[in-house]
């Protein structure tokens, strides 16, 4: 039977529960255990697919097409857990399921209430994580979003309180992540917020086995540790210091030094072998000793919110590891190129340019001007999703002489819809969960940059889009613009263009799919890796 670890948070949101859960997963896997991992979010959205990246950060997509919380990206980068639709649950999803059951009469006329019906549905989702195809899971890690005291989180906290009664005390462990603020005037970390947070958790009926203390730039001292142990009734060795550490991937090693995994295994009454973190330690050591630098400009519109492109940021870090160089990624607002600033003014000193995913018309014309610049100046370029579509629009306008060429997303009545709505999207009204989502097959063309990067003939990458390359313009673009289609997905009566390249260019590659979602520190994504390699070579050539 599987064991369960619940990760809760206190004091403030964004305290690091996701990285803590992912790090714990890595440590347990290193000891030979198979894990499953889940994020439970308290918001009422059914999933984060319709949420603004400024507000919530990126939407992470799984192979089976689930639009999920960005914390699942941490889980994938740190662990080998099988992430799927079962790995992200929201209040909206829970209530939606309960209401549908009520409408079907499954509650036999009873009054439907938070307890037991909502909490039972939450517990059923937790149990589903370790059943069916994942029967051999040893430990499930479940992160509860929000903080203790949030009204939205109460049903989840009540459910996990009940879960220990259902499964047995030795099968459930609670990890509470809190903030210890540093008060400069007093010159010390303050434990009182953590004490209050744990007291609120205990009022609910949950007594944490482990407390992980976020301490900023400071380390947790013996005095603070003793105070927390006394007031929170948790042993000294179960109080873990989580000071800010760079690089991010060194955090699990910090937890390992404090025996976080051993403490949790003891709480779960499990005896397993020693851990092997050799590969992970090598990655962290390499990140500390990268001896070259490459500058990449990422041209987009969500530049003020780092989490809006979290997986892209991390994929560049992984690509840097593969090329033994530090990737300095700088986000550049595309709207300035619509207001008098030229791309050359801002982008000339960069070694490569990325145009990433996005929705809506804002900043699009600036991206098209960026595309013309990198194509004509032969600067290494990488496009993702919208970035590929922008490349097609720019070439249609400037190489085919079609000045009004556009996407029907931006200009519904364009006379030259080089990018148009996917056939299966026509007539769809709902926004949530209706795009082309998840992993799809892509065949690679011999002799192309994409084929050289992947080293195989067929790949499966994840999608999140509504619009596609219009094949009516394919022949013209190939003959007059030098376009090379290097990746195709077989789709009914026509092939869906997945990857495009330029033949006469040092490195120009753009994909309709999102390659960033599969990148990890141990296995960097091939297109990111080769893009950084080309940018690095260009930097060396310039001296």
C-alpha cells in the first residue's frame, strides 16, 4: 500500500511549497522509491487554462493534454513521476464533479454538503493518484495550494486531516512550509509567524511531522530552531532550514544534508537503502563552474512576470549545462518595436533571439519586425508556437509580397490567412480545455536541423494552440522564401506543419509545439540545446 506526504504552506503564498515537494520527490526517488505527485489548487477555475499568465504564471501541459499549474513543471524537472490529468486538482474541478453527480442522482436524494461530499471527492482524487496504472507507487506527494487560514483551502485541509484517520497514522506524513521573516531593526529571524501558522494548522486537527522554514538569505540558527521545536511541538531534527540557494537545483542537496528524506521515511515507518545523487550533484557542480556566457533576447509581452515563461527560463538553464555556458536570458518588450524603436537598436548585441508563445494581438507587429530583422541579419533564431506563426507571417509579407498576410486570430478577414484556425476548433465556444492539447506525433525530415538535434525520426511533443500553418501557402513559401518544413504530424487529409526552418541561415528553427515542457537538467531539450550551441558559436566568431 502506498504512503502519503502532504505539503502545506503558511504565513504567505509563494513560499516554495512546489520546489519543496519536487525536491522531496527527487530525494525519495534517489533512494529507490517510486513516487506519484499532485498539486491541489484552491481556486474555483476548473483548471488554469483560461488564467492570465500575469496573474498565475505559465500553464504547464501534460502528455495527456491537461492544462495544469506551473508547479507541475517543477515536479517534472526534478523527478521521474508520471504527470497526467490526475496530477492537478482544483476547487472548481471538485465542485464541478460533485454537482454533476448530484444532477445524476448519485447521492440518493441526500443534502449535498462540504462534509462529507466535497471532502470525499477530494480524498477520492488522492487515492486515484496511486491506483490503476500506478499501483506500484510507494509514496504519493500532495501539495496543497494557498496557505493555512485561507477560506478556499479549508475543504482540502479537512480532507487531508481525515485522510490520516482513513489510512492509518503510519501511512501519512504532514510537511508544513512557512516563512521566517528577517527584521533588520531587530537583527534576527522571527519565529512568531511560523508559530501562529502551525497553531492554525493544529486547530484544524493537523499536527505537522516536519516544518520547513524559508529564511531568505539567512540560515536558521540553533536558537530559532529550539524555539520552533518548543512552541510547535516538533523535534529539532524535523525542523528544516530552507534558505535561498543558487542555483535552484542545489535545493534538494541542502535538504539532503539536513536528512529531510530520512525524517519523513521514519515518520512513515519505512526502511529503504541509501540514496544515489551522483548525477544530480554533477549537474549542480557544473552550473557553478560554467566558463562561457551567451546572451539571448526573448521577445514577448509578458515580460514583467518571470513565472509567465517558467519552463522556457529553465529549459535555457538546461541548454547552458549541455553547452557548458551560462545563458543570460533577457526579456524584451515587443511593443516598443511598434513605437519607433527598431529591433536592431535593441537586439544587435544579443547572440540569439527567441519569440515564444502567446495569445492576442498586442505586440504582434513588433514581433513581426523582430522576425524580419533576425532573418535578414542571419541571427540565430528560435520560435515556439506563436513564434513559428509569426515567422510564417513575416515571410509571407516580405518574401511572397503579401503585405496583408496574417493569422485569422489577429485579422479574421485577412485576404491571405497564412495561419488559420484548426479545423477541429471551428464552432467551439468554450475557452477552457478546448485547444489542441497534449503530446502528438511528429515525423522529422532527414538532413534538417531538427533531425540533427533530436537524432531520431519520430518525436512526441506537447501542444497548446488553436491555429495552424495554412498548407495552401506551403509551396510558395518553400520556393520563394527558402522555407523548409522539417517536422510534420499526419492529420487526416493533410499534414500539420510542426517545425519550420530556413535553409540559408546559421540556425533558424521554429516549432508549433512547446518543447520547453519536456526539458530537465539531466536531459536538456534538443532544440534549446542546439539553439544555444549556435548562439554560442556566433558569440565566439564575433570575438
